[in-house]
């Protein structure tokens, strides 16, 4: 079975001299070709939204920050790479290498949500417009790879992720609406009657995308515990000490593809729970 990943590429095509082509997003799939010696046309990149022609890739190179295991573990169309294609000539034959600088992976979907996954790929953001009545053009999307069409204004968007058990919606909406590249999420969506129906979302594997503040060393008084909260980057922030109280002992269960994180929190030191995508770094 062919494996596909989506690539964001700055393509450098060597002819008689190197020439730059605008950055683009691509699917990467294995050709299934196995060679006894290099170069070998092992991969093909295809424009994710069908804008450009396929490009044959002979080798892959990953930046140290890119978790290759997570990328290929994701499987077909579930990983995104940002990078560029460099081309050199070997005995008069063009040899292309994809150089991956950033990696993204789709947030896990339930079986029913995965079954209806469809649409093109966009960046979604707020327009900053606030209206007293609906409909209101509060959001806009920019299509991946489309440099000629203006952003599309929307009245709203819908998604299913925040219905999952203990999903961190503050982190999610920051990634989708507020963050900037390379930490901004990419959404796959269908645009219907002024609403973006998000069918999947891809987040950078380097997350948190910022350096979290160091936690202070606090010695709490007797019968007190140190408590925390998480910010929009999933960083744990100290809230000092609080008197330990009675906590409910039940532990929630995460949806498939997510792992439980427990954080002692105010007001009585009981755990606040989050279900984070298993492929993300635990915080």
C-alpha cells in the first residue's frame, strides 16, 4: 500500500541553473520502486489542492527537529511536512531531494468523523469583525497553494474535536485561529453556506511551540499541595499552594488516539484532566 504524507515545499528546480518556485503544499506517496543503487525514484509529490503537476523525489532529508517515526507512523494523508525540494544533476540526470524542515500530523478522529473527512486545505483566522446580529463575517480562510484568489469570508465554522473527552479547546482554538506559521494549524474543511466545516486539523509535532516557563520550587505548608493551570500553549503554570481538599476519585477515559494528562489544580488540589493527542509531547 502506498504511504502518503502532505508536504509544504519550497521547490528549487535545477535546469541549467537553479530557479525558485513559490512554496506549495504536497502529498508525498511512495512509488513502490526499489533500486539496487541510488538515485532511485522512490517518491512522488502531488499538489494537495491540485494546483501543480507531480514531482518525482529520489531522496528525503529531515531536520533534527522532525520526528521521522511520528511522520511515517501517521500513515496515508495524515502527516504534513514543510520544506523544499533541491535538485542536482548526476551524470546528466536530475536528482530531487525533499528537505523537511517542519512536520505536522492530523489530530486523531473518531471512526465516524474519519469516515466523512473531506474538503480542501486552508488556514483559518478571525477577521476581528463583531456584529450585533447574524450572519456576521467573523472569519476567513485562505486556500493552500492559491496565490491568486482572495481570502474567503465566512460567518462561522464547526468542528467535532471539542466534543471529544477532555479535549483542550483553548489550545486547539489558539492553534487554529491565533497562532502563526509554523505553529499554526492547517484545517481540511468543506465550505457550505458561509460556514467552514472542519473535517480534520493538522498540528506541528513540535508542541509546545514556545519554551515553557520554568516551574518554581515551592515548599507548601502542611496539608497544602502545589497547584497549576495550563495556558494556551499547553505549558504548565504554577498557581502556588492551596489547602488540599476532597477529590472525586473517578478517572476519565480518553478517546482513541489520545492520552490522559492530570494536573493538580485550584481550588482544592484535585486533578484537572486533559486528553492530548498521543503523538504530542506530554506536558
